[in-house]
């Protein structure tokens, strides 16, 4: 995990914890595809302030890249 973000006085507060317990975290989740960790922290901060609900930033592995296209048979 990268960080935990809360809102305080309308501004995001970034910390290395404490992290939500599972029972507190099952209310939902949001996945935002971003270019890097800095962008992930930025958007987590925006969500924390807008929703007034703590956010946790996690890194997900990149999806596998598609291989080369397989030619299909055509009748010529």
C-alpha cells in the first residue's frame, strides 16, 4: 500500500497508516487508472475531501499485454 488519505478542514492529509480494518473497508471501492504514484495520491486526496471518507491507495499489477494477433483462415 502506498498511503492512507483522510480529509481534515477540507484538505487531504496523507499518512502511512493507520489502515482501515476489513469490516470498515467493505463499503465499496474505487479504481482509478493513473500514470504514477503521485497521481494516485492526488486523486485519493480529491476523493477523501469530496466524500469525507478515508481512502487507501493500493498498487495493482498492470494487466497483461495482448500478444500478437493470430491470423484467421480466409477462403481466397
